[in-house]
């Protein structure tokens, strides 16, 4: 009420607008200005993929082999490192003709804002974390799902993600598709659509191993991708918080959010996830899962130590498949 009076009063309107401008300029500087290195190899494409990496080098061989193999050629790619410069990542970027960005400050939302601003022509933006293992056609299927739902579907699209077996929402979708809900309930816990740290899908290494094929219940991510990719076009809308390790969104949605939020003296971990999920709910935009697309997620934080060892001992489950 007081804010409205200040904004509309003849006596205070001009001062209110001036103070608002100062506030907005300060927020913009905080969200975009940082000491950084940017090696620009962009080709001014409408599709951009930002790969956030720099802290799990033990995954790079398999993660980047898959990205190089399965990423469409008609997109710009930018490897982006928050708070660190990686000579290894710059070497990979240089070899592939990709851009490389590193920021001195460790803040993942600030990093993404800068990466997007460095690619002003990009209209569709994929964001992918360094512990995501892509599969054949997953990028194309995500884009196809985005466009089809936007054109003919039942929802206004906020973002699109693939099926990620280790994910609070997607794990149950995959259990449903494979008729494994009862098996999972017997071995672990009753599966529900939920994303929080006390659920076994986010805290138990044994659950992570289960979804990476331990026990022979879940096929490899490449087999899942082949199987689900042959099914009729299908998507679902996630009704709970979604873990955004791999998403596709429009630039205009990022702009409408006022970019990613940046807080002073904070690495802003998880801020982008909280922000985009909140924005989707508040503005009636759906979190769409492309059920013909699959990608692997190594693990959540509580599972990381055990899953690093599991990864190193079972590389065959993570490697890029040989070309047929």
C-alpha cells in the first residue's frame, strides 16, 4: 500500500522512479559484471548449449566424447567454468571450435548470465551440467518436444528436460515405463514424485547404482534412449521441483525472469533451479519432460563420493557406445 502511494503520488513519483532506476542498475551490474576470460568461437547460431564444468575432471573423457558425438552441428557451444580457469576445458573447446568462458568469481548464476549475454543471437538455450551423459538424438528430441508442445500441446512451456533416471520426478516415470515400481519399493522405498534430500533417489548411492544398471534391472541409458525413442511422441508435465541438470529454455523466458538471480558473496548454487521452478509455477509455465529423450545423471551430492568410485570401477556403463 505504501509502495503504491509512493509510486503514484504527484509529490513522490519522480523520486520513486529515480530510486527504482538506481536499484535496477545495481541489480544488473551484480548479475552481469565480473572479471572473466571469454574465448569467442561462436558462429552466431540460434541454438546455444552452455556446458557448466570445471570440478569433475574425472568425467570429462566420457561426458565430452558423448557431447561431441551426439550434439547437433548447427548450434553454438560454450563451456563455462565458475570460479576456475581450466586449461583442459579450454583445450577441449579449442579442438571442437567451441567458446570457453571462465569467471573469477564462483557463482553459477552469474556465469550463466554472462554466457548468455555473450551470445546475443541465441534464442534457444540448452544448459547442461558436467555430470550429465547425453545420448543419441536427445538434443533433437528435446527441441522437437518444446516446439510441438508450444504449438499443439496443453501447456505454456517453461522449459523441457529429458528423462533422467536419477531425478526426483523422472525416476518414477522410468520405473513406470519398465514396470519396476514394486521392485523398487521392495528394495528401497515407496517411489513418489518428489525432489528433496531425504529421498533415497537423492541420498542413497545404492539407488544411484540401481539406476546405472546394478542388478540388471535398468538397461543402459543408450538402450533406454533407443527404446523410448521408438515409441510414439510422448511428454509429461512435472508437478514438483525439478532438478535442472539438463534443460532447454527460450531466451525470452530468461529475460522475463530478469536473468538468473545473483546474490553478493554467494556461489548461488541451486538458485537457478529454485528460481526457474518458482517462475514456472507462478506464471503458469510447465516443466515439460520429453519422454522420448534420455540422458544419464551420475549422482546427487550425497551420492557423489561413492558414485565416483563406482564410475571408475564400471566405466563400461558410462562410455559412449561404438558407432554401428
